[in-house]
């Protein structure tokens, strides 16, 4: 009878297409907006998650978010190093500065200073598009992230050796690396910490994080707790640090609220269009379903038919919608100096949208199925 | 010979605002296989109500109704569904075909509902439609067919699963007299078989001649019964 159900569904092409269009619309709206929201939130932790060699992040106790850190005294490093279970600990600096290009244009950049001796926290070999991380050993040399480079030099092909000033100090590009977009969207400059501090025109004591590796076999959370209690600093395992940043974003950025409104709108519009079309289907096809009941088709089979119809249109609508949505994200990332670069459709969002859309369509169809299930088969004899 | 349908003192009343109306009053009737019985009478006399009760689409108020030996008052709604699905064929005034299905698919629906494979069902409905002169319209949708053609598809749908009882409510009322005659001719040729009973509700005197028996109803009661094709024909001429 499922075949019969599909034929009945497609008998009214206009409504069938309307139904799918409604689902496509809802899918695009929900997935696109939720995708933007979630990928912006994820951007805030990209730099953290990409440093896979770091097990524990240590910071001042009142730091709430990775982009608003505070400087720690140099002595903190030795205190962390003395905690049992620490394999190594290195300083890390994050800050901001003003970049002045050769032709005199100013741009804000984010400055990342890695440990002078080990270069821990610098991009990995795999991330390098051009140049070599080791070249940071040269005086006043820096790495620039690829997206940032395109923003700084929109017209030029990426090349090494370019020069600019940050904080009135001249520096040279020795490497370009690929990284996921950052929340601030600023070009990222990576250099040794001693250089970074100078570029940012900071004075002494410029260390905003301490990156820690645990000894093999040591539980990261336990070690983080131990560091916290022994040093009066805040130490968090990488996962907990990521979680803290995401929570901060959710609470303080207003992203969830802003995008949530559109997502909710997509849901409501979807429910209205889909629900109404299903309802019209049900009302208009009442007599046909009454005939099926008179012929001896049971309500449970009819319900299965309606559900099959619903799932069918939901899957088609979702597939088209998610396709359009992926295309939109692709287009957003085409232009390197657009502020939309780095936005993407996270798998979790695509999956959640699928669940939401399918539940939405099934619910709408079940509600209007009532009209069909309660139809009196004796209706077939009445004009 | 066992009757297919037996009604003993059947009564039915509808609840309406301000009380009840008695629609079937003490109906006793037997319908035998091999016969086409016409149920005739003025509008509102209860013809449709009577066949709805016989079909198990309506639960009657009093009296006994046996269909194929079963007391339908004792059947659960699932058993009634099964009875209709397997043993009863329907033809309606409004055809009530499924608009998204071709002739061939429409006529196959009862078989599909009875768990037959789509292909088997199609083959059987194909053969029957061809017998009904619809061989050139198998793939057409209902909206591409005339009323008479749609009713022929409906006849195929009513007969495709070889039911023991055929119930038709005003099968010619929506058709012009020419198509009406054709439809009734095909119906009598194909529907009336030794092991099957057919009941045709009508108030179209032009088709009385196709009946083996005419049951006249008046205000919820059976008024008189005319037996035999010849008797009916003689009375008319
Ligand atoms: N569901 C219902 N509720 C209340 N009254 C009903 C209902 N169905 C039918 N009736 C009434 O029962 C009476 C008999 O109706 P029925 O449809 O059986 O007549 P009929 O002989 O088929 O008439 P027609 O030739 O016009 O089709 C009518 O008075 C009708 O108004
Ligand atoms: Mg009637």
C-alpha cells in the first residue's frame, strides 16, 4: 500500500512541490543560521583545539575567556613546573597589535608568542603552506595565517619575505600557515614570545597562558586540579578549557539569542507551511481515504501510509535544503577578505537539523492524519 | 441454497439534535447468490442506510444481520474490515477512485490491500479492465476518463478480488442514460455469478430491467418485492 501512498502524495503536484519547498526553506533557515552560530562559537576554541600537544592550559584565576587573558608573573612558570606529574610547561603569550604595511595602511592583528626555546604552541609542520617554523629563530621573523595573509594582501599571491611594521618594529614573514578561522577574524601573527611582547609594546611579565604537558599515564583533569590548588592559578584540561570558552560564548556573545530567533522562525514557518499543506491534503483526500476504509484498509495501514508520505517528503526536502545550505557556506568562504570566512556547517548542526526537520514533518502529518483517521467510511455513499 | 445476506427485523435509528429518527423499520430480507437485487424507493427512504449496515459501515440499532453466515453485530471492527476487504465489493455513485492512480492501479487496490504483490494485482486488474472494454485506458488517470469509463474502472475495482457480495449505490446516477445502460450491461454480465450476490440501489427506472428481483422500500420499510426478470419486464411494458 506504500506505493499507493506515494502515488496519492504526488497526485497534486503543486501541493507536493509546495510541501517540499516548505521543508527545504525550513531546513536552509535552520541549518544555515544554526551552522553560523555554532561555527562562530567553535571559532573561539579553534586555536585551543589545534594545539593538540598541550594537555593543560594554566591562566590567572579570574580569566573567563581565551581572548581576554591576563598577564601572569614569570615566577608562575617555575611554580607550575614544580607540580608533580608535569612533563613540561612553557609560557605562551596572546595579545593584539597594530600592523602597518609598507604602503602605510593600518590593520589590527592578533599576536601569538610561543616559547623562545622550544617554539611550543607554534603551528605544526602539516599546517605550513609555505616556509618553516624553525625560521622563527631568525630575528624579528613571524608566521602569518593564510586567511589573514589574504586579508593583508588581497591582491598578491602568497609569498615569503614580505615585511611590515607592528608596534613600530619591522618584521619579516618567514612562513604562512593554514588554520581555522578565529573568533576575532583578525589576521594571526605567530612569533617568539620575546618578539611578540615587543610587537605588542608590552613591558615585562608578558605571559598570558602556561601550556602544560602531563607525564604519560597522568590523568589530565586530576593534574589540572593539582596545579590549581598548588599554584593558586586556574588550570584546566584542554577539554575543560574548550568547554569553558564555549560556555562563555553562549552566555556572553548573544549569538544563541540572535541566531536562535531566526532558527525558531524557520521552525515556525516550516511547521505552518508543512502542517497546513498536510492538513489540506488530508481534508481534500478525505473521500479517497474513506473509500480505502470502505474497501477494508485499516487505520493502522492508513497511518503507515501517511507516515511514509511524511518521511518521504521530509527526506527529500532535507536533502535539497542541506545541499543548498552547504553551497551557501561554500560561497561565503570564496572571498578571502569577507568577514564570513571560516563559517561552516558543523556535522552536529546538520544532524540536529535532520532530526528537527523530520520530527517537525512527522508531527505535522500526524496532527492532520487525525482528520483522515477519524473519517467515517460511510461517507463514501454520501454525495 | 444459503442466502448471502439475511436481515431479521432490522431497525436503525439516527441520533439527531432533538431526538432520534427511525430510518430502518423492521426490515426482513434475504439476498441469494446468483441474483442481482435492486433496492428502489423514494429519496430518503433508507436505501443507503440499509446497504451501509449490510457492509458493516454502520452499526444497526436492533434486529439481526447475517452476512455470509456471520452475525455482523458480533464482529469486531477489525473483523468487519477483513470481511469488507476480502468478501465485499463496492461501487459508488461518485466513483471514489484514487485520483493519483491510473485505471489499472485503481482497480488493483483491493488485491494490494489483501497483501497480493503489486505485479499480480496489476495483471488481474489489467485482465478485468480489458474485459470491461477499458484496454486502451489502462494507464490513464481518473481525470482523463469520462464518467462512464471511471465507473467501469470502479466495477473492475469492485470485482477484482472476486467478492461474494457486491454493493452498489446509485451506480448510474452520475451517468447519462447511454453510459448508464452500458455500465449496467457490463455489471450484469460480469458481476452476477452463481456464488455471488449483487445489491444495486437505484431510483433509475430505466435500469430495472437488469434486475432479477426488485425490492421496493418506502419510509424505512419494505413495501413489496417483485421476483423474476420477466415479471419486471412485463410490468414495465
Ligand atoms: N448520518 C446520519 N445522521 C442522521 N440522519 C441520517 C444520517 N444518514 C442518513 N440520515 C437520514 O436517514 C434517512 C435515510 O437516508 P438514506 O441516505 O438511507 O436514504 P436513501 O434512501 O439512500 O436516499 P437517496 O435516494 O436520496 O440516496 C434520511 O432521512 C436521512 O436524512
Ligand atoms: Mg442513498
